[in-house]
């Protein structure tokens, strides 16, 4: 459990860092600059350290070789009296070294050019395993001794184990001539001062790199802030403008590029404000014009309606042509009254004065009542209305008049575009919301038209005749009615596959819900139109065999039948 908590904490912190990284351009610039600067500082430090180390070692080796060459004549003079065949040859070699370590002026070899050293004198050509030697011969590596024994001058950097810490030395070896046979001299120069110098250099480079990175980070942060701050200010002011505060403007400081950006932004905001103000005024005039015209038309329309009713009542006394004209006049007046009622409703919705008369209702019963009211129109169009029977009652709190108007518009629109195919109505609900879909298998909608069907007076095919006498405002009003309840009205369609409208309403007005209980159709799951029409023809044939079944109420689809479809 502890490991899981640690992993979750690390994951949360990583997500937080990712969020800040994506949203902060200043952080990305500073981190990128520091990363590149760190790489440069590391490379530069390595190069400097290598150069300093190489120079120190080269100087040490040059000094050691110079010291060996200057000590060689002195040592050769001291070795003339040494007899390598005597029993005390080791004491004689040590005495020669002691005389070497003291110069003629009495100064110590620690004052030499290469610094202090330790001499080692050895007879490498002596027989036996124990070679006569003076000094710490065990500190001289064997490979260096082999070179010197062959008569060559050689140098080597070698680390010697000393207590308490190992010591790195530069060892110079050279042959020395004596009275009888050549000997070998080795000078051991400790690199203690050079190592201390390199440590100081490393600390200096490290501290300088850290200080340099800190200064670069501060400078980059300061410079980036000068560029990012106007951008952030513009973004904040843009958000305030989008929320409706059209008086917000950016501060203009100086005459640089940022100042010109602020001036251009302020000029754009002024133009937007002027255009939005003009559009608002035009919209108010348009709404007022629609409302005024709708109200003013009611009085003459009432007079015309009364006169048309009188003419329609006496149409049997008129000639055939005049009688038909009277019937057309009444039909167009009916349509005009519907249009006027829709315009008045639109004006109320635009003005924001529409209210809800909420009450508890059964959505299924309301839809069935609406379907029965449109069945005569469906029968005349050869359209079968199918109502899917839900497994439970769908009770909601809503405005009965508005919900019924929405369903009447959806079903009537489906009948108009069904092309003789069936119209299917399906229900679903959950604890938060209920939904109903109205599906036809007619001509369908082309790409992009699903967003246009709710536009006022928009028609997919202007040359198409309406069977239900629509005004072109029904779907727009239906969508506003759904939003007035806190719900939504969606549309889906594919050419040749039909259309589907989905009405989603919360259980109570303006109660939030996560998702609609019903999903819109998918093209891959739709049956072929020919199969649907064949199914419709078979069911109409079955209904013809049982004429009394149509009087028993709307046709119902079980859940199994719907899934098969």
C-alpha cells in the first residue's frame, strides 16, 4: 500500500508538472536555456580541466628531466670510488645518494625546478635476485626499470600506496656511469601540489558553473518575462472581452514591437466593440420588428378569418372555381395563423420572457397522444408509426404544452421526410434524465446539414412539398423549448439512411445530467433501406388482415424488435 501511494503521488506530481510545462512558455524557455547552458558549461569545464592538467604534468615532467640531467654529473663523480663487488656496496650507494641530496651550496633539492624528489640508485646488472640499491626501490615500477636498464631515459606517472593516502608521482629514470659498470638512478617527484592545484581548479570551475547557471536562469527569466507578460495580459483581456466586458484594453508602454502589438490589439477590440454594438442594435430592432409585426397582424388576421369563415360556410352556393378558392383561402389562413403563432413564440423566446408551467407528466403517454393526433396524416402518406414500448414509466417534471409541441414537430417532420418508410420512436431513461428519439428512413441529411436543421426557415430541399403545413420555425422552437427545460435536442442524418432526432430532458427542469440515456444511430449499424421498407410493407399487410388492430392505439415496438431493426 505504501508503494502504491508513493507511485500515485509521483504520478500526480508528474501530471502537475506536465500541465505547468504545457501552459507556461516562460518555464519552457528558462528550462531549455538552463539545459543548453549546463551542457556548454560541462564541456567547457572538461576542456579547461584537461588543458590545465596537461600543462601541469608537462611542466612537471620537463622539470623532472632537467633535474635528472643536472644531477647526473654530480652523481657520476660520487660513484667513481664505488666498488660494486664489495660487500658494503649498498652502503656505498647510500652514501653517494646522501652526497647527491646536498648541493655544493648547501641548498636542499626541494628548491629545485621540479620541486622535492626522492632519489633511488640501483645496480640493475648485478647477478642474483637481490640487486644492490639505495632508496625506496619498491616504488619504481618494473616496466620503467627495464627501459632504463637498456640504457634509455624514461619517465612515468605512477601511484604509490602510502599511508594514509596513495601518492601519485612522476618518476624519471636514467643510466649512470661508474668506474666498473653502469648503474641506474631514479628520481621520484610527488605530484601533491599539482593534485591540490587541480582540486582548487575543479572547485573553482564547479562554483563558477553554478553561479553562471544561476545568473543565466535569472537573466533568461527576466528577459522572457518582458516578452511573455504582454502576451499573458493580452490573453487575460481577451478572456474578459469574450465574457462581455468590451471596455478592457491593454496598456501601451513605449514604441517597440510589444507596444505596437498592444496598439493593434486595442484597435481590434475597438472594432469588435463597434461591430458587436451594431449587431446588438440590429438584433434588437429585428426582434422588435418581429414582435411588433406579429402583434399588429393579429387584428387584421382576425377580420380576414371572420370573412373567410363566412365565405367558407357559403361555398356550396358558389360556382365550382370560387368554392375551391374559398377552401384554399381558409387553408392558407390556417397556415398563416400557425406562422403568426410561431413568430410570437420566437419573439418571446428571443426576449427571454418565456416561462415554464411545470407539472408532473408521463412522457410515454404524452408521446402516444401526440402520435395518435398525427396518425391520420401518416396514414394518408403511407407512413407507419412505431412506438417502442419502454419497460417502465418515464415520469418527469416539465411543461406539458412545450414538450407536446416538440414531439409534434419531430413526428410531423419525420412523416414529411419518411418517403413511405416507417417512423420509429424509442424511449430510455435513467436517474438523471429521459430521452426519446424519432427516426425515419427517408432521404436523410447531407454532411453538415445536421447543424443547420434548427436554423429558422431552413429547408434541406426548398422544392419539397410539406404534408403537415409547417412554417419552417418548428425545429428552431423545439430546440429552444428543450433548452428552456435544461435539456437538448440533437439531430443525426446520412444520405439515403434517414434522420434521427433525439430529445433529452432532465427529470426536473434545469437539473444537470451527465449524458443522454439514448445514443444517436451509427451508420454501420443501420439496416438497408430496402429491408426496412420490406419490413414496413409486411407489417402493413398484417395490419390489413386485422383492421381493428389500428384502433387499439399506437403500434408498439418491443426492445427485441428495435434491436433487430
